[in-house]
C-alpha cells in the first residue's frame, strides 16, 4: 500500500511533539465552492421551434387593435413577419433565458465534520509553498497500513465528500478515520492525488486556535509515521535539533528524519540525509 503525505506549516513540529494532527473546517479548505458565501449563477440556453415562433406571432396578432385585425388576417401578418424573424427570435430567446442562482454545496450538512488533506507525493513545490510555510514547514509520511485509518475505502472504493455528507449516522471510533479521495475535476489533470481524512468534531481530543483560526486536534497514530521530511528552507541547526528530538522520543525512535533540498540541475526536490 502506497504511503501518503501530510504537509504542515512551521507549527507542525509542535503538533508532532504533542501527538496531534490538525484538522480543518470544510470552509477553511482552499476551495471556493466550500465557502459560506459561494454561489453559482448558471444561465440556461433555451431553444426555439417553429411552433414557438408561430405561437408568439399569434399572441402579437391578438394584441393588434380590432380595426387592424379586420384589415389584416393572421396568415398575412405571419407572412410579413418572416422578414423580421431573426430579430424576433433573438428577442424571444432573451425573454426565455433564465438566470439561476444556487449554492453548490450545503455547508451546514457537514459543519460538524473536520478534514485533513493527505497527498500521494511529498515533492510538490506548490503544496510546500501553500501548506508548509513556503519550505519552512515539514511533511509527515504515513504508512497507511499501520495508520488505523479506515483503509477499506482506500484506492478502489474511495468516496468524495458529496457522498460522505449523506452519512449522517456514521460515528467515528477511537483511532478510526473515515477515508475518501477528492477527484481532480480540473481541465488540467494533475499527477498529485489528494486524499482526505474526515472526523466528527465531537470526537476531537482538543480544539485550539492557530492564527485565530480553529483547529480540531486528533490523536496522531505515531506508529504510522514512517518519515519526517523537513523543509528546504529550514536551517541546518533546526534540522539537527529535530533529528535529535525524534531519536530520543519513545514514540518516534523508528522515524527517519530527512530534509528536502532543491536539485539545481533538475529543479526538483530530493531527500537528503541530515
């Protein structure tokens, strides 16, 4: 089973020492459709048939004053309207076109859930910049088989949040996380697969504030931590300090500690020993 990686900012070491993983509220994820105020405006594309055009002309003919209808029958009126058909149909389409506003995601249905993002790779520079303090944070590599995550849904049977939100009766068990993936719906498909752990907020071990934002803290399955990869902007002194701490902590003695560094020849990240 392939490992998964969790990108954490500079406070990630503090979380690691205390044995917690920080989970986010759905609206704290960098996705516009999960925000409270987000809504989509969709414009329908109506079509017109010959019958629609004829019915419209009949309605317009009935609006003519009585003396004009006595002078001009409908067949003549219809024939004369053919010269203006394109203009008339454009006006009809403008009238039929409707603007619908809808919220794409019912946030209140998952307000009591908290989410942790995991990824299939550790060397994504965008994720290091976005989620790991621009290279000053760290990445935790998890051995999924030892994690206690509900792995029956890993790979082939994964579900998206749209399906998970229907599971209103699911209750998290100790050290058991609901596991699902987020499919890539963008036009530019990426090789980075994102997985997410989902837990109910009432099962959190602690609720703290990080930079005035709520974090729900859940026990870290220490035995599943296989490797710690420190950021490419971390100082040598800091890296040595973290490696020393891990080697002395009874929960993390088995963990390998490396640092990410940028290879100038390939412009890709590589792992180097500390």
